[in-house]
DNA sequence: TGTACATCAGTGAACGCGCGTTCACTGATGTAC
DNA sequence: TGTACATCAGTGAACGCGCGTTCACTGATGTAC
């Protein structure tokens, strides 16, 4: 990205309109296409996003995207990769090195997970539901691994509070928490999709589930606060 | 093609074929379309299934399906409904009224969940991933509710083994187990999709997760056997 | 500082394709009498 | 038992549409000199 010297992200494009980067051809088509994809995926799901419509959204001819992506799949993979990067940062910020203690931080991590799935449905779809094989792209896989690593480190910090003899495998614990968080996000976490009514918020459901789970591991979680 | 009276279904059509009710026009086009949809969804995901191709698969003209389904979505909803019915039966059989004890039966239930997701990916996709709103169809919703009821009853049976004072809400417990099972199925449970390598089988992961969870509830599960 | 030139992002026209959907139709079926 | 008729499942041709993809092109940019 950012490859003319004088920058060009001064204004933003789609959504509220405002053609920013004027000057020459388009300026920052690659970014514009990514943003168009995010918008379209959010509106119509990962399947309802076409190369042609992304081009239209960005205000260029249907042939223009081929200058930046081999095909639709490559664009989707790029969206997924960026999604993992944002996801990693979001989770890492929530975890905050386990402050003030791993239990509280893990609770925050869970909430951040669901918040991401809800507020960034397009990223989340591209990452987990669009059928993008993680091996498409070494960078995609690496980004996914880095995001998962945040969760794994959190699990390690939690198990470290247990006496050395009775520590469960942190990797397994991370996988359990990931699975439950993903399950809740997929089944109940998004606005209109697969709407099943819940007697509580997804956040409450996950928080309760993690509490029970951690208790099952022998962790005395202080709970929130 | 083929519209003389004899002929017609002598040869088998889709998959393992065997078109039953031969005789006249097609005989059982509705069923044939459902089976075509299952095949196509299994091969190419819920998005890669078109009305026209289902018709081709069933060997009829592209206009024929309109005699049986208003549109693609209605067909998809029907697939989902049938999926929930099969799912309910599968889960109920695995639960087997909680024999020989709820702990063992719950373990079986979890394995049956994952087995269904793996062996019937088309049903599973239509049910949970195709974006079919459950309210499309009262029957669809009812079928989904009945399938979930199996899980809820299992949770009730498990909580009933606890002293009256310390019973967690069975509904919440059912939701937790469902979420974890769905999360594992979605992230790790299918062959090629979203392949993430695991240091264990999905079944082992779910079994371990349920064990920890149940322990957290204070349930002394005997474990398998 | 100015000019010529290579680079390359985006154009616009064109194509083949498969999809969804409609329409008047046809041929098989079941049934009333 | 036979005949006339209503019903209805499936036909096949047709349509408009949007997509993916290609192509020779053009016009803006950066840069070597």
C-alpha cells in the first residue's frame, strides 16, 4: 500500500461517497477494491460478492481489478489475510498481556472475539466462512496463525497459574475456547443471519461457558472485576 | 429428451440412483431435485448450487423445478428442513434415552454430532451455513427446534443427576455444548474446507472439551465406558 | 530545468456463458359418468 | 367396461441479465539524461 509519496488516503471513498484520492488514474484502486469487497460481503454474504460489482463500487471499469488481483479468489484471500491481521491486533489489545490477571483478561478476550465477529462480519466471513483455504497463501496462513497465537498465549498464561503437576495442555484449551467462541459467533452472534433466539446475549453465553470450562480445569477465575 | 413412455428410469440417475416411482413424466422429480441439491452442495458448497444445474442433474428441463419449488431458496429451505429431521433422528438415536447413564450417552451424542457434520456436509451446510433464515418456514423452524430439543433433554438429564440446589440451567448447558460442537465442526470437522491442522481428531477435541465443561458444572462424569 | 521515453494503471468494447424466469404447449394420468 | 374430459407435470424455446475475461488502447506518471 501507500506508494506514492504524497499519500492519498486523506479522504475516504465509498460509503459516504467522497472520491478522495483524485489526481490520476484512480490513485488507490487496490484499497478501494478491498473496501468494496468488505462492503459487499457485509451486505450480501461472501457468496454475493463479485469482481465486477467491486469494480463498479470503486468506480472503475470491470477490467481494472485485474491489474491488482489475479481473480476473485485472490481478492478474497487478501481480505481474509487483512482480517486476520486486524483480528490479531484486536485480540492482543483485549488480552493486554493478561492484565490485571489472566482470568479477567481472558474474559475480555472472549468479548473482543464476539465484538469482532459482530462489528466486522465481512472480515469474519472471509476468514472463516468463505471457504478460502488457508494454504492458498503462506501469508494468509501466517496471519491466521498469529491471530490464534494470541489465544494460545492467553491459554498458557492461564494454565501457568496452576500447580505444575495439574496443568492441562494450553493448546487444547485454546482450541476449546476458540471453538466455543466461534460456535457462538456463528450460531448467534450476527444480526440477521441464522437468527436463533437466545435467552441471553452471546457475550453472556460465552462468558458463562468459559467460566464453567475454566472451573472444570481447576482454575479459580476471579470472574470479571 | 427421453419422453417416450417406456424407457425413462430404467437406468439410474443421480448418485446411487434407483428412481423409484417410474411410470410417467418423471415420477419423483421433487425427490430427485432434493438429491441433486445435496450432491451439488456437497461438491461445491451451498453457494455453488443452482436451480438450473439441479434440473440438469435430475434430467429435466430448466423449467420443470418450478412445478415443485417457488425458487432456489425454497428448495434450499426444504433441504435444511429435511436435514434437521435426519439430524434429530441421528442425535436421538445416539442419546438413546440416556442409556446406560447420561454421561456416557452425552459423549455418544457429541460424537454423533460431529459424525453428522462430516458425513452429511450438504445437510449441515444447508442447516447452518447457507444463510437460510429459520423463519422462512414454520416447518423449518419447528424441525430445527426439535433437533435442538434432543440436546436440551440430554442436558436436563445430566443436570438432574446433580443435587437440586446446584443445578445449572439446562438450556444454557445445551447452548454451550451446541456451540462447542458447532465450532469444532465448522473449524476442523470437514475434510477440505478451512483445513486447520489439529494435534488430535475433532472427536477427541470435543470429548475432552465436554469433559472439562461437565466437570466445571460439578458433574462427575464416568467418562466413556 | 526541460525533454523524451518507458512504465503501467485504467479504459471501453467485446465475447461467450450460464443462470433465472416466462410462456404457450403437450402428453400422461386419474376419474366421472 | 369404455369414453370424454379435467388436471397437471414436464417441454423447449426464448428473453434479459450480469459475470468473468480478453484485448488493443490511452493517458498519467516517474525518470534518465
